[in-house]
């Protein structure tokens, strides 16, 4: 089942995607809901980020092919063996929806990279959940782009703007509830050209492990988002580009790239 | 004016504190509101965290007397000169209210310290606001405790659990709208005994500078919280302690300290 959040006219609602239509739901997508008689053509609604999370989590380095790149960004020759995830948060302000522009900040030197990822959506509040139970607290999966400004990532002590600037967390287009999260393929396309292809079977820590680990100290709430970590090559995007994160079986998250309006007249 | 959020019976509301009473408000504390006829004795309500923030920001090291301690925690001989804040976020999950327990995680080795701080409350959405305009986007100030597990702060790559574990961000008791934020005194008491005393006039980056800096890349929203950074000595707390963060002119944030219930039987 595909659950989307959408705007029709001035109203925001949840709905279930059926073919080219979306059927509005009533109730809570996290507990119990039913379909209403309100149907819309997908083309007539605006898809929103699929949840309103209280937190957006990343796992730290989580694919073997990113270990060297991460070491280089940290100015270290190599990374010690990863025994645990290194959780961190993308600011809530950075969330944006499918189709919305990724805005390159005017003071970035241009190294704003895509990172296509799979994103788990928490379905039930959890705390100190065991890895083999964590899946029960996940509602489903969607696509995400962990947009990253590499210069700030190298130079700043924290990731607050490197990965948390406004529009740096596009997520969508909807939540797919019926997939095996560790058997997904993940593609990134820039202007229609395939840039990277990876598999969630390569994740060092599977979603259940990340969710369990975070929940040892931080309660996770319905709607919270947990990124998979990035894999493969990442490249800079420039204004005018179109970036697509595609997960067969889930869908395609597509975002145009624009420059921030510079009111300083420079 | 003192603005509080409180629970009376099963209902949560905002109100204005007048002496020993709280007068419920109607409307939005961020735009326009009026007082209602609903009055409660302060003793009869439960004070909640004064806002429901989308983000809780810290500035990084922000008092001269903390520079050496921060360098030591980072395993560095000294810190390079601080030209800018180093913004970071305490997880939304860590927020708790006045009177609520600070819970020492069962897997902490005991180095859970208080850090008394002053906290700015954002009143209006802002983005790329100049330092001399930032004050207009701040509604007022409250007290906060940047609870910090020092062992995790040293060993982990991020602050996710060192400063973001559940209950590690007590904030309150209310928002005072009429104070000069850079002329405040700040006291921390442990079991009634004064542990530290400092002044916001020593802040390396004043609140206006921190808010301006964060807003260059991250939109700040009404209710968001911006901590001052910690000053002075910090010491471990243990179950049974009572910690108070007092800012004369604002109020006292008081929290008991408890141990996490350990269901493992150890």
C-alpha cells in the first residue's frame, strides 16, 4: 500500500495511492484509518513530504563503498571498524517534498551533492526496542535525498548547515508499506542520466539495527524519518538540474535544483 | 510578562502568570492573544515546556570559561579562536518540562552533568535575519538545562545521546518577555547548594548573533529554542538530586534526578 500526504486546494490530507488516483483517508495512518469517497487524480494534487516528523535521523557511514569517502571528508586516513551506527539529525527545517526545489545557498561554493537514500518511516512510538522487534515499529519506506554541502561538511564542526540547510532533505513521494527493506535497489539520476546504483542489502546496519540503536536513548515517534545512509558516487548539482532518487517498488523522488535568490544585488 | 504553557485536568493551554495565578489566553502567543476569564492557582496546574519547538539549538562553546573544558572534551590542547557559533541541535525527544525528572540512562557510567543556560524563544519565523534585527524575532527568554553525558560526549562522534537522550533538555518554567538578555545572571543549585554563577554579558556570541547566524541557513520557527551555551563548572548529578537553574528576573527551573528503571533485573 502506498500512503501519501497531499494538498488539494487549501486542505492537506493523507491518502492511499491507487493507480493514477489518490483516495483520501480518515483516521490516523499510524493506528486505524479507512478510505473515504474523496478521490483525486494524482495530477491534480500536490504531494507533500509523507509525514510531519519530529526528527529526521541519519545513521552515519552505512555502506562499505562510502567508508573511504567519509574518512577523506573527516581528514583521516581511514575509519576504525564501525561497531555501531553514529546517529545524527538533519534539521526539521531542511524537510521538503517531492517536486519542490533544492535551493543552493548563495554562499555555497557549489559543492552541493545529492545522496540518494531509502528512508524508514516510524509507525509507532518506541524506546529501547530490540533489533528483532524494531520492524514492528516501522510503518514503511520512502525515498530521500541527503543533500550535502561538501565544503561545509569538511570545514564545520557540526553538520547543521552541510546537511541541514533549508530544502536539504527532500523526502517522498509516498510511503510504501509492503517491501523488504534490505532487498531494495536504489538509483540516482541527474538530468535523466544514471549516476549511481546500489542495494540496501549492502547496508552495514540494517534499518532494524539503526532504529533499535537510536531507540536505546532517544524515543522515536510516529512519522519520524530514519535515512539509510548514502552509497556510491555523489556529485555536485547545479541550478537547472533535475535530480531523481528512484527505488523500484517504492517510487521516484524528483526535485529540481535552483539557486537561492540573492537580494544583495551581487 | 510571563507566558507559560500548562495542563489543567486533561487540557493543555497557554497562560499569563500573574503572582500565584495563571490566566488562560486565547489566540496565538506568537501573534495576537487576549486573556480569558479562566484563572488557575499555579499550585493547581502542571507547567509544561513553554513551547512545542520544531528545533532546539545550541551555539557550541559560548563562554570564555568553557573554552578549556571544551578543548579537553574534544581531546585537543586548545580551541582555535571562535569566529562563528558552531550550531548543533538537541533532539526534540530530549525536551522535558519544569518539575519533570531528568532520567539517568541505565547504561551511563554516571557522568551526567547539568549545564544551566538561558534559552531564547523564537517568536516569528525568520531566515537570513541580520544581527541587529534578530531581537525582533525573539519572543522572550526562559531557563534551560543542557544535560550532558560526558563519557558519551567524549567517545561518540556526534552529540545525539550525550546531549540528546530523553529528558536531557529540561526547559521552563515560563517565557519572560521583558528582560535584557545580555544582562542576566545565571545560577545553578544542586540540592540547594550554589554550584555556579555566571552572567550572560560574558557570552562570546549574544543571542542576536546566534539567531542571525543560524538563520543564514536554517529557517527558525515560532517556539524554536536557542540555548545560550553553558558556563562555569558542571558536575555530575545522581539519582535523588534536585537541580535548579535560576535566572533572576525570569524564574527557577527545578528538576529532580532519577535512575532509569532497569527491567533487565541487573
